[in-house]
């Protein structure tokens, strides 16, 4: 039986791909064009980023609905899991990298498929931001990163089961913990000024007009010093422990719910 709560058709796949490419450009555009450092926050640009990303999310959801990819049962499951993630996130609050929202996103994406994982990543971070007063210029970037994490979990090989599946999910949780930190650093790094350390030429800030490789090298050093060894590693440990300890039980529960909901089943009218 198909357990995907959101079936991705051809049109949905195109929209999803375009949305992901556009979102990625939101992260990397300072490396591709000349931009002067301004501040650590995007300042007045932030609302326009938010306004620009919301229509993409709406288009994705509408595309899924119009193709019959998201029915009332999928919407109900989406609401429940978004609420669970929103409630889980304040338990860690990101302290020392402890993030309690990503392991559930990974497990749900694994069970319900990449389309559901993508939408759940967006709705979970948005709901938790409202709950924790975490709405800011960073939110659309967090939503996109989380959407990719959920989608990637749904794209992992389906034939892997048992302990091998848990090991695969643990490995995925570790990788995305560092990727999330990398991308979330990238969104604001070009706007930090005068960051210097005793390294090479001393600069780890963005240099307008410099080559992509040189700026990426500075960014790699910046990320290693400010994020990788602390926040990202804490996030990786949290994902690992959560998936190992409660992952099997949560997977079994979600799969039981998926079977009862009969996602992808064709309704019959024999009793009419």
C-alpha cells in the first residue's frame, strides 16, 4: 500500500523543484552578485523575503490539492504533527544546539513521504515560531531548511528496514544537523562586518567582489569557529539520541496511523 500522505504528481514535482531552486538562491545570492555588507540582520529586506516565499508555499499546497495529493486525512495528520513539533521545539529552545523538532520531522517524512515532509517542515517551524515569539527575518530560511530536511527523509531508500533503517535515519539526522547550521549561517554571514581572527589574512567576513572560492573558504572557517563544533554538534547529538531511543516506537505509531488512514487507497462504492 502507498503510505505517502501527499502524492507528488508531475506538476507538483515541477513546482516543488522550482520552489527549492528559488529558496536555494535566497541563501547563495550574495556569493553570486556584488553586495556591500550592511548588518547582521537583513533589515528592511527581510519583509520582502518573507512576502516572496509565502506565495511559493501556497502554490505548492494548491498544486498538491488540485492533483488530489492532499486529502482531509493528510491535512488532519499535518495539523497534528505540526502541533506536536511546535510543542516539542520549546523543550530545547536551541540551547547549546539542542533542537527537539528535527527528529520528529525526519521520522514523519520517512513514513509519509517527501511531499508531506516538505510541507510539514514549513508548517512546523512557522507554528513553533508563533508559539515561541520567534518570528523574524530568519524564519523563512528556517522554514526552507526544515522543508528540505523533511523532504529528504521521504526520499531515503524504502527497502531499508529494522535496525538498518534506524542506523540510516541516525546518519541522515547527523548530516542534516550540520547542513542546517551551514545554511542558516550562510543567510546572514555576508552582512557581518569586520570579523577577524588570527588566520591567514585575518578576515572571515564576506568580501564584496572577491571570488566565490575565496569567500566560501572564509565562510567555511567562520562556520567552523562559530557553529560546527558547538551548535551543530549539539543538534546532531540530539537527533541521534532521539532517533535511537524513541525512533522505533514513533515509526511504528506513525505507520499504524498511516495504515488506518489508508493513504493512496482507491475508495469503493460496493455498499451503495
